[in-house]
C-alpha cells in the first residue's frame, strides 16, 4: 500500500480507469483520505497530509479569517464550518507600508497540502456537499490545486510566481516571472533556462444566489466554475467581464460537456497583477467554464473529478478535463494555449479545500446606489445594503468533503509524487525564501508533525489501543499513527507502484531465457572473482621460514646496509620458500669475518630459527 493511501479506503477503489475516452491506461490509488477518524485535528503539526491555517486572508477582497478550529472531522466527513465570529489582527497597508489594527466578522477554514503531499499528473476526485443555502450568495466553497512554489494566502510567496506556467525566454515577461527561461544561471538546485511558476487548477468554485438570467450565458445561479489559471495572459483586446470574447482574441479548441450543458464563464477572465515599476506588472488568465447545478448539490454529496495529463518537459502536449458525477464539464488541450505561449502545467501541485467569503463573489455588483459597500457586518444596519439577500441567515454553513482520492497511471513517467522532484525541484528555493511561506510570528513555515504528547487519562484519549496508549499522562502513538492524540494515519512519499512482498506470487514467476543466461554469466563471473580473491589472499599470507647456520656461513652483514632478502636468497642458491640458518644474534647484526677461522660445531643451543614473511621477494615482517 502506498505511503499516502488511507487504510480506510475500500479495496475496490484502489484501481480506476480514466473517463477520457482515449486514455486506456490503468490507474492505481496513490493518495486518499476518507476522513473517518472523529475529532482529528489539522492544526499545524497535527497531520501529515493537511495543514489548517490560522491567519488572515488578504486575497480576493476576503471578508473572513481562517482558523484551524473550523476544519474538523465529524460523522465521517471533513467539515469546514463558516460562522460569524470576530477576529482582531494586525493588518498591513500596502500603500503606507505600515501595520494597523483590523478585525473581521466571519471565521472559516482552509486545509492545504502545501509542502506535504504533491502530485504531478493523474486523477483527483472529491465527493462533497456544498455549504449553505443554494439561493443565497456570499459563500465561496472551493476544491483546487496550486503549484508548490506558492503557498495560498501567503502573498509574498505568490508574487511573480502565481500563476505562471511558462517556459520561454521573453523580454516582456522576464521581470515579472521570477524563475524564467532567460536565466542562464539558476540557483537553489534548479536547472538554468527553465521557466517555473505556480499555476492553478480549480476543480470546483461554488456560486450560490438567486436564480435568474445572467448576461451572455444560458447558465443561471447556482452554478460552479472549473478553471485553469495561468500566466502570462493575453495583454491586448481582452474580453470584457460579462461579455463573450472576440473571435481570435481568446483561447480556442476548448471543449464543453453536452450532458452537463456547461459553457464558457464570461464573468472571470483573469486579473492584472499591478506592480511597480511597470515592467513588473503582468496579466494572468482564467480559462473557465460554468455548469448550472440544482439545490441537490447543497443537500447531498456529488462527485467532482479532474484528469490532468502534464505537458512534456519541453512544454508540448498534455490536457486537463473536468467532470461532475462522471460527465464531462470542460476540457483544455495543449494547442488551446498557443495564443499566449503558456503550457499545460507540469509543476508539482498540492490540494486545497476551503470556504471563502469575499465581496467579489456573490455580493451585489455594482454597489447599490447610496451604499458605500465598505461595511459587511451582520447586524449593523449601515452594512445591510452591501450584503446579499439572506446572507446573515446563512451562518453557520458546513462544507462537507466525504473523501479525497488521487490515482496515477501505472508506468507513466510523467506522473510523479513529491513536492520537490528531480525535474521540478523546489526544496532549496523554499528553504532559501522561507519567510515568504510563513506568518509574521512563525519561526518555520510548517511545524514538524507530532507523534503523541497530548495530555491523557486513558488510551481512549489517544485514539484507543489500536492507535496508541496513555503513558505517564501523555499520549504515546503506535508506529503507524501521528498527531498529538494519535488520530491520524501517517503519510509519506514512496513508490506507490512497488507491490508489497506479501502479494508477490512466486508460482507465477517467469524469467525469459535471455535473462537466465545473463544471470548465469553473472554467477560464473562472481565465482571466478571470488576464487581469484582467495588465491591472492593466500599468496599474500605465504611466509618463508628461513634458517641459517654460522657453520659454513661466509656472508658478512653490514648494519649500515639493509638486507635485500631476494639477493640473499640468490646467493644461497635458494629460489623458493624454505629455511636458511642465521646467527643467533640476528640477521641484521654485524659479524666478525670467518676467513681463516675454523668452523664451529653446531648444536641445538647454537641455532635459532627465524621466520620471515616475504611477498614477491620483498621482506614484509619477521
């Protein structure tokens, strides 16, 4: 079982097939979360798969504050609750560059897998029920993916990074794309000449509100949007909001599902990201489709799926297809992006789930006459004119996610796991710019995931005996569980296509003849190598016992000159292993001359055997 797969996922869902007709590959489950563990927490450091953030959201005219308390598992679903609750915080004024005290009156939840679980390519599927009342605007539930080089709501990480999916050297975008293809020397382990960024794939963005005809589309509220957001965008002759694009000035070869009756989204074409100086300003595009949905999507769970085939490393090929309850919503192909030069994303992307509340989403537009639209507080009569009808009665609202599952094609090299991969590394870049990815009071972007440590009275406080136990008043988790209360299954990157030993069937093992011959050659070669090694070892350890007698010995030794044993052997007429007799005083002692002296009688007491170890004629030891 892959390291990210939830053991609670039924075996029948460990394999799937693509809904794309031309894709006949087999897909294997590589990630899942069934949200079955009641009370599971997603605060920073509690979960290996998700982080529920605690911070203000500065993006999209947000009216909410995110809290980890608003993302909890209840009744077998992930429950993201949006409620009325005041949060005071330090805000930053981009114009004055100063902090000021501010507050928001709505609290909600966001889970993100940033720098934990990322995928490049595959199938991502959710089963979810939308929050609130279908006929009331203001809530913005979303299921989406984002390139790991940007962290959602941390605007310092997304500047000049989001939503680039571009790998060409272009002087017009060189300043606005931080990691661009014009760079001949890249740092942080990245390849030179490769453009990088953080594209966005929106699987679902729900829009509630009163039914009624909308301009230039047959889609009515409620509906949901499915989008690809990329940069660089089209700069000239852009379509106006609420109007259809002019022919030849927008993306072509876009496909919309006939059963779902989806259509182009004329209310969102992207945003202009303004920076100073002017050359740092850039355009992003949203290629988006809308699908009308019924009230049932707010009362029951429905299935949302995206099938993402990444482009090749050179930017060619790839596609993205969105589905609802098994039916096509829309599709974008590589040739659809030719007008801007962008490419189908091939960046590692992480998954997000959240409910936002923003004045730019489902609120009265334009602002009603006589209303300043700067106040959005429920219960304050000065704010009522700026709020959608029934908005304040829509809290609390629960966005329920029954499961998240990810499959990848078996033996497909473009489908990979990991937030920092060999072809698209990001680890060193994030470490080198860590402050971009964390809040003002944070010391690190992510806390390490705890394994136990919460106060406890019994093992039930630690997930029960199957998860861990209570030792000395603290939870102690079993190996497969993490979190301070041991409520989360551990998760980690591994090879999801490597079958476990238990499932390998040796009865069905078959090896081709060529493989058997090759293995035989390897075996014989190994045996020969070992034999040669043994012979060499024995040769190196061969020692010669050399014995010499003073009787008949006429060799004089000079202690100023080392003995060359090979020469000594040659003088004695010895060419192989043996013994020569040497004086008791040792072979290195200078002896008096024996010339004209009688030979001394030999006896056992007058002799000493000295053993010398020689290798290739060289004295090694004695």
